[in-house]
């Protein structure tokens, strides 16, 4: 006899409906869910001592039409276990697009587990627009509906449901929806229903789904249902856990459109957005008058657009996707990512380059197998060069031309050509050698143990961004003094710093380099007949990290190799001239090599010069959980290299 499926077991809790007829939830309730059986799933708080709340029901019903219109109805029943849980659930928030969507809060109530109503409706409700930030303002039509619940206390239930109706999709026929079976909390029941026309076959991507979905076609509709029970809380992420893992379960669905359809739609939006006016022509001529090469011209235009135009986004209605015309951008001297990219593309085309807009996600993570305009929230530019495309993010004003913000490297993107052709690409990865940090400390130690010398730091690639941002504004004399003192004290407590050398963070051609003279730095302390030199170095990894890794064996999450050291090269060099006759007791150097990177340290003394060098280079990739032993061995070897204290023998 065939064992019953999970969905069959749920029939006693989720009232049976014809699969080809998705339930329609209204303010009167959900006809497919029996409230009393859901409330009866209430748990014993003592069984969940570390949880603020648990979910008794996590439910979603999405009904879509071929043109992209539809409804999304969600319901959650949460059992509050602690006072912290009360604080988390005291206010509900629902967001939606005021110009394209309609929100209905079906109900929001507080109950006892036996179904007795404590509060039938919110005690206060308010709807407002999302305020624009002051630093990077975004004006959008997003509205937020807030509802405050009364009478909430540990042991009670929160039961709420809301529906968002899409009245006008941004792109006709386009839709995208995702559902997480793993909520991050213990969940008693999870159900997701997708209802589409029978003539439409959506694209579906499941991740770590261990149960079968149900599907049927009837009455002109195709209905999919994912239902399961007793979803445990996922394990705590382990050190260096990869986002790509077999732990979190979920799914995503999209329309049957292709990336070519998305490109044609967007090409239509921007077809008339590349007009260069005489005023822009004049500014362009002034920008490139000193350029010796085509790349110099692109570099000049890139700097102008990236730095001289403030970031302001007016994403109201279709303006959230359609850029303004270059003349309007020049007049206001502001724009968002699509405005800036469009202005740059227009000027690059004016100079004779083949330049195009590029759609992507600012955080990466686009699923290339689910074409949808709704996966994009960012735009950059691409210029054809003999060696390949040159990509430029015009909102990253501290990043030189030819580099990208870290989340964009290796990400999926869509280049939109003027004829409507779409070119799906993977943005290039930067090499570890392109991202460098070099620290150098060179000086002399007096017989009294006082160090004097110079510290120099040079950064490259993605490692330079933070320093450029810090130095992108005018530095006053007082700030320079405080900066020098802070750098010196960061190396040796009580040291004096002067002769500070900085660079202009907004000068994208300047090498990201800072340097300071260190004086009056007490670097040693007495130890018997000798002294101990305190080097301003720290172990790359600690023994605590080794113990933490060992406590997660066997491991559940794959290992992100890039999270261990990072795709970068770090170099440290300390050259200290010792007093005449002084000798250092030097530890043995450490060499470690694995799939996670390379590490090497050396300790030498040549005459009076003590030299300590350390080099660490990271790698990329994903290692399976069972490779954690190799990771532990690699980390342990490096953690044993502690160069902070070196014994000095006097004559």
C-alpha cells in the first residue's frame, strides 16, 4: 500500500479544496484552513527555551494572470513565547506600490491558543509613504501600512493575513515570486499555492525541497501546491558558511518570458533617452580636451558622471525603471543608477564608442534561469573594447574605472543593445592580486627601547574603497593632526605621529597610499637581561576560531573559500634596525598552503636589521562540509604564527 503523502496528512488541518481552485481569502477568512486545528498546534514554551516565537502556520497563495496582474495573499499564525517576542510582534508592517498595487489587510488579531479572541483588530493603523533619506534620497511610490496590536503577551497567538493586488505590472506578462519553506524559526505548517492560467507554464526553481509538489489543471487554471509540516529551525550558520547550501529550503517562480523579452521591453523604454543636446556637447568637449587616448576620454567622463552628479532617485511609477533624458540630468545635476548610466552611455556613444546599459542586481544573486525584470534593481554601463567589455558603475564614485563594487563581480547581468537584443553575461571576477594591502614599518630602535620610523600603507582594488571614502572630503589641519596621532597610537601606545602623507580620495588616478612618521614610541619592556619587542602585528587567525570550527564538526554548511582570507593579497613588512650588538630570538616561520589560500611568514636578522615579513593570499570556490578538517588544519597552522612579542638579547 502506498504511504500517504505529506499533503494527504495535512488534510485534517488544511481543509481540502480542489487543487485547480486556489482558495480566495477575504476579510471573512480563508475557506481552506480550519483555524481551530491550527491553533491546536500551540507548543509548550518549555520545549523551545531559546525561541522568542514559533510559527504555527506560514501560508502563501499567489494567483497570477498571463498579463502579469494578480494577487498575493499571505497569512502567518505565530505563537509568542517571551517578552522579546512581544516586542517583535507588537507592530505589523505591510509595504506595497501605491501606483501599481492595492493592499487589503484581511485581519490582524490576538488570540489565546483555545481560539478566544483577545484583540479582534489592531488598536491603531496608519499608512504613510516611505520617507526619502537625506544622504542618498530615493523618492518612490512605496507605501507602508502599520498596524499596532493590543493585548499581546507571552503565550498568546498573532494571526494576520493580507492581500496585495497587482493592478498594473511594470512589464506586461512579467511576474516573479519566491517562497521560503525554511523560515528561520520552528514552523509547524507551511503551504504555498501558485494559481496560473492553464495555458501558461511558469518557470519554477526549487531549492532543497524534500517533498513532492502537487499540480493539477481544471476549469482553465493550473494550480501548484507545496505543503509540508514540522519544519525545524535551521542550524546556526557555521564559520565561513556558503550561501549555496543544502540547508535552507525554498522556491521561486517566474513567467515563461525570456531574457530576450526583458531586453526588448527595456530597449523600448530607453530608445529616446540618448539625445545629446548642444549644452551636453559643450561640456563633453571641455571634459575630453586634454585626453590623449580613448580610454582617457572615457575616464574623464566616468569621473564627471560618477562624482559631480548627486545621487537622487525619483522612482515614481514607471520612473523606477525608465531613466530621465540626459538634458534633464544635466539641468538638475543629480540622478540615480539608471540616470547616470544613461548619461554616460549617451556621451560614450557621442564619442564613437559602442556603449550600452547593463541591468543587474546591486547585491548580486540573480537566478539566471528565471528571466524577470523584477530581479533587477540596478544599472551600470558597458563599453566595447578590443579586449572585451569595460564595465562601469556610475554610482560608485570612489571606485576607479575598470573596477566594480564587490557584490557585482561574477554576477549575472543583461546587456541591452539598441536594437532590443539582450546579451546575458556574467560580469568578470577580479583576481586576488588585483586586491592588495601592503603595510610597511621601517625604523630604528634605540638602546632605551624607543622606536622611530615611518609606517606606510598602500591599498588596491576593492580594499581601497573604505579609505577613499574616508578621504573623499576636505581634511582640516586639526583632522590631520588627529589622524596622525591615531595612526601612531594604533601601532605603539603613546607614540607621536607627524609628517602625515594622505591622498585625495576623489582623485581616482591617485594611488591609495597613506604614510606617517612615528616618534617616541616605547616599543620594548625589560625581561631579565634583555627586553621584549612588541610588534604591532596580530595573528591572522586565532585559536578561538580553531575551537569554534572544531565545535561544528560534523559540519552541515558548505565552506565559502573566499570568506576565509578573501580574494586578496596582504603583505606586511617590518624592518627595524636594532642597537649595536643586540640579537633577536626569532621564531620559526610558518608556511601553509591549501584550497583556502597561501600563507608564509619569515623572521630574519641580517646584521643589525631585524626583518619580519608576512604574506597571505586568498582564493575562491566552495568546499563541501566534509572538507572542514583541511580548513581546521590550515587555520591552526596560521594561528600558531604569533609575531607580537620577540625576545631581544642585549650584549
